[in-house]
């Protein structure tokens, strides 16, 4: 579990292909005494396991599934990646609850300056847009951000100068692809109130249901 508050921008030093899988070596200045083999680290928002470490590097194995549903497989040595260690009990939850399980890849459709901030627009399908809510939370390459606006084919966010300086979004441009994780709370609400909920017929919330439940 993560918060979406990026701790460091690391540098991909090597990516070694093994069939449909890959091993990634990332240069990192994260304190070595705070990381152990088997620990989880979010790399551009994808939860990966540390399989080797030393010499200022963290090494991760990426499964075929991970490479298929994230942008990690398209990275080249020298690429900058956002890093965050897993949340510990007692840590402050300064961002929002991020699982490190990427939902889809979006393409940046717009980047524009606005009063010192940067507004990004992203293209996404209506299938994914239903999990995005204006003023709700979204993780973009592992960065916890607030959704500005949502449309049928995309959404937008505003990032402040600090976020631009401390994450990979500062150098992102239109046409770049990014990993998106929508808010886990919305997925559970849909599951419980929609077709997957106990005793439901796929009707979701209706006036009849609210009345039967004593809300009306």
C-alpha cells in the first residue's frame, strides 16, 4: 500500500528481457537501511518487489502482466522513474490510498502553463472515466493528484511547481504515456452497489432500493 507521495526520482540503469518478463535495475538514493529484499516499492505507480540491491541500485522483476498493463516495458535506460516505498503503519497518509495496481495507460493530450502551475489533459476511454470524479483522487505514474475535470474521453489535473520539480511530470509532454490508478474506494462502491453486490440484479442504487433500506 502506498500514498502517492513520491520520495525520489530514480534512473533506470538497465532492463534485461527474459522472454515476456524483464528485470529492471534502478539507480536510487533511498536509504539502504530502510529497504530489505522482498520489500515493495512503487515504480511509476506499479508495485514491484525488490529482488536485489547494492551499489546504489534497486533491482526488480516485472512479470509479463505488469509489462503489458503498464508503461514499464517501454522504458529505456536513462529513463526517470518515480519511486515510493510501501506505507508503514503509523505513517501519515498525506496523499490517498494507492495500491500500486495500475488500471490503464493514458496518453497526455495537453500540457499548458497556468499561473505558474501546469495543467495536464489525458485521454482515456469512457470505461475508465466512470471511476474518475472531479475533485476526487487519481494516481498518475504513482503521483497522488486531484482530478480537476472529467469528460467522456478524458480528464485533467493541475500540478503545482513543487510536484513538477520532484516528479517525472515536470518534464512530461503531450503524447507521453502514463500509468493510471483510479481510486480504489470507487471500485469497491461499484462492486457492492452494482451487479456484483449481494442480492443485486445489476440495477445499482435506485429510489426503490433507498426506500426499502429506510433512506426515503
